[in-house]
C-alpha cells in the first residue's frame, strides 16, 4: 500500500487562511412564507407604488435621478419643474447651456458638478444613442453621472424592468431588518434579488424606499405605524403589534410626498 502524501505546513497554512478568509454563506433569517407575507402586506398598503421624482420622459427621468444624489426628491422636484419646462430633450438641454442649467439647479447640493454631468450626458446621448435613452444597464452606466443605482431606477420606471435600486433607504432597511444585510449597495442588491419573491420583485424597490422614508426612518423608526412589526427581526424595533393592514388613502400618500 502506498504511503499517503503528507502536506507541508505551508500548504496546510495556505488552506487554513483561504478557509478563514472565505465569507460565510448568507442565510436569510426569514422563512419563505414570512418573506411572502412581508411583501404581500406592502402590496396591500401601497398597491401601485410610484417613484416621487417628477419627470415627463426617460430623458428627464435620467436627469432627475442623477440630480438626486445626496439630495431629497422634494428639493430636486422644486428645481426641475422649471428646468424641464424649457429643456426636456438632450438637444434642448445643450441649447440651454451649462451656466443656465446651474441657475435652475443651484438649490441642489453639488449643483456645479451636476450641471456639467447633465451637459456631458446630453452630449453622449446625442452622439452615441441618437438622442434616445438606452434601455440596458451597461449602456446607461456609460452616461456621465449615471451609476448602477440610477441605471436601475431608469430601467424600472422608464422601461418596466424588475430591478432593485439600492438607495440610502433600501440599504438601511435591508440591514436593519436583517432582510439582506450587506456592506455595500451591490451586495445588498444581490441578496435582495435572491430573497424577494418573484411576483413582488417589480414593485419591491419602491415599497422598501417608501417604507424607509416614511415609517422605518433613519433616526427613529415609527414601529407603531409598521404593517410588518410582528415579522420584523430588527433588534431596534420597539413594537410587536403590526399597524392595521389597509390601503393608504391617496391624500395620505400625497401628504407624504409633499413632506
């Protein structure tokens, strides 16, 4: 019988280090039935959730989402209403010029750099895409000022694709609720795509954003208003009794949007 090969200590150490550095597989603490119930309740509360950035076509949506980085939707809407009234196509935006664009968006953070990106984005759309907004993530991300989150929003809202745009609210909710914890937006996105039931995927990104913006707030979650309080695994929650499961009245939704 041949003697078994004895691995050197260096080989054993290399294997040990590789094992130690390997990330443990993510295991969602919610059962499949619980995940179904969470999103079922969101769907009853907000049957047709919508993004709150105002736009009139795919181009103005791209611009609005790009402008919303480190800014609130409310502040972006206030600036873009007048801007989009005079420039709702790439050519009109170029005709307006960077200085005029700056004047329209100067109430938004980082407005100087964003104005440059709007001009560059418009130029690229005219040069490479015949003035049309592309529909693939890869092409969208070639546009100045457009990252993965913006591309996902545009794919969903303009073209009807089931994507997950991980903004600050979605990132916080995914981690706080232990729904899909991750250290980066990309990691959270990948994990959410695995755990969200397929039939709820299209609206999931809006449900999570709105839940984070108006209920599970950053500084002080309003657990008494939460329809999934009994299912929530967050160590921060202060209430186990879910709020009444009813569709939100349109006037309440309008009031939230305006706040």
